[in-house]
C-alpha cells in the first residue's frame, strides 16, 4: 500500500514536472493572439501584390548580370527602406553574365516546320550558319547511354522525356537531369547539339529555359528547349519512321562576370537579437518573362511578412532578416556568398524560411527541426488552422538559397506553396502578373507571417538539426 502510494506521488510529481518543463518551451497566449491578428491583417493586406506588381512592371526581367538585375538591386534597397526595415544593405556578389541572343529550330525533313525555341541557360551558340544534322530521339539519359556506339555521332540528340505534374514539385527533380546533364552526356558521344522537351507541364507553345551544367572535359554544344505541343508534333515526325533532319541556330554567348548583390533588411530582435530567423527569396529571374511567380512572388511574400510584423509593432524576440538572394538561377552564387559571410558574423542563423515556389496558396506546413521542438511546430500548425494547411513531415528540404545554412544544421519551417500549376509557367515567357492570384498571394503571406512570427517568439532554443538533408526536388 505504501509502495503504491509513493508510486502515485512519484508519478504525479513527474507529471507536474514534465508539464512545467514543457510550458516554458511553448508559445505564450499573447504571442498566439498576436499571430491571430497578424493572420487576419495579412489576409486583407495588399502589400505583397503591390510589391510583385512594382517589381515586374518597373524592373521586369532580371537575369543575373543584366541591366535588369542591377535595377532590381536598387528596387530592393528602395522598397526595404520605404517599408521601414532596419540595416538595409547590399552584399556584393559576383555573377555570370550570359546573353541569350536569338535561337531557331527547324525540322527540314520529312516535313519542314519552324518550331519556337529557347536556348538553355548557359549554353554556347552555334556557328552563324547553324547546325544541320539528322536527329536521334531518346527518352532520357539512361536511354542515351544504352544506344550502340556511334549512334549519335555528328547527330542532333532530341530528349523526349515528359515531366509529371505534382503538388510538391517532385516531377521536376525527376525530369530535369536531361537539361542539366544532357548537353555534356550527348557531346561526350559525339553529338553536335541537343533539343529537349521542355521541363514543363504547360500545354501552350512557350518553351521553358533553365540552366545547364557543362562538364569541364567535354566539348560544349548548343542546347535548346521546345514546348510540349511542339515536342508532340516533332515526335509524330519521328513516328513516321523517316529520317528526321533538323537545323538549329543560336547566338547565345558568355560575357565577362558582373557584380550583383544580395539585398538584406531586418526587423531587429529584442532579447534574442543575435539569433536570426532568415526569410529568403531570390531577386533574379529568367529573361523570357518578368519573373512574377519565379520569384517575384517569393520576394513579395517575404517583404510583406516583415512589413506586417513591423506595422503591427510586434517587436520579435529574434531578428527577422529578409534576404533577397542574387543569382539563384545561374548557380546560386548569391547564396554561397551569403553563407560564407554568415560564418564570419557574430549572429547565429537558427531558423530558415524560403519562398521560391510560386504565388500560393500554401497547402501544407513541413518542418526540419530537432525532434525536441516538434511540440512547438504543432502549436504553429494549430495557429495556421484557419488557413487550412495540412501537416507535412519533418523532412523539409527548403530551397536552393538556404542550402548551405541548412547543411550546417539550421532548422527550417516550410509553409509549402502549391506547385500543381507552377511548372505550366516557370521559366517561360508566360511568367507574368497574369499568373498571380491576389487572394492566394495574401493567403501565402499570412501563412509565412504567422509561422515566422511564432518562430521568432519560441521561448526555447531552435536546436541544430543533425540528420542529413534530403535530396532537393
Ligand atoms: Zn526560383
């Protein structure tokens, strides 16, 4: 009996201790109430829309190294100052300067037709007369590697691989190797140029560009993308069994590297000001469109979040730092420069957010936190309930710009943007304001604002995450 009683006392003591321990590691009622106000304000606030409208209208396309890129830096500094951010500054970044020029793609036989095309980013041009050769169709890199020796020597290689539509964007990661590695893989076998079916889910005739990666020890050959309907039409020519002859021409070229900049502004923290909650997006864009969804929307969401928190005079405990990264699209030199600089700073990056997947809505909250912090993520999830988010797992990847910080163990909260239609538009001439839905953008801004505010207020430590980072989408 005595034993049972003491056991009861021990259990109740332990229970009391556990809940006392947990309570001081959970978000306060006041912070959660502020999150509610922030959410409601964000759902009615036009700032994110106005920012992406201003960036796409007044600056437009902003490929790394271009005059648009330089104008975007000035735009970012001006708007951050106008919105009242602190410590607004530009961090110099060296970026490549590739010029697209003109591109032409024609089928000469069996049935002549001109096909709208875009050179892949970073590709070399052709001779002025172009490349004319028989074309060989393969599905992907594995199919190319399986061809008999000499099968593509002096030929044009056409990759027919089609991207799957998915909400989380995973179809892109599966399809994109033909763009990044296809040119050198084909060149290593003696091919003279490549054409790919766009890494896109679109059904219009806008070709989709994006960066390739040449291998250093292989000749550089020209590389082109054509839209899905044009790829379908080309494949009908192959299906005839006749030899398909094509001519390709491109004036793409590299110019010397240029200076660009990461644009940075803050809402300073109070008692934990040396801990940074970073809000990242990228300022550069591809050149055929004006980068409204990639990544004007991300820029606008992050600046909108910081503006709302400042305007409500919420005084975050940790410092909220908005970073508009230079050159995400052409090798992430902005991110690498930032990561190196961060190592020399006296502050610590404890939590990351990145918006680089369109203009919303947000459909899910994923995380990458030390399991000790999962109860707080659950609290944040509950604060987001009116926005109807599902709970994702604890294996969030973040985006390309936070890659270095994440590999060093920074925790992530990821309000996941719905990617179902993103790749209809991404990296095409069709990436304009017409693709941005104001209500979805406000919902996304609200989701990021609530999560960022609560991450800044967490009374415990955001501990380092030691698990290996999952593969990028
Ligand atoms: Zn992007």
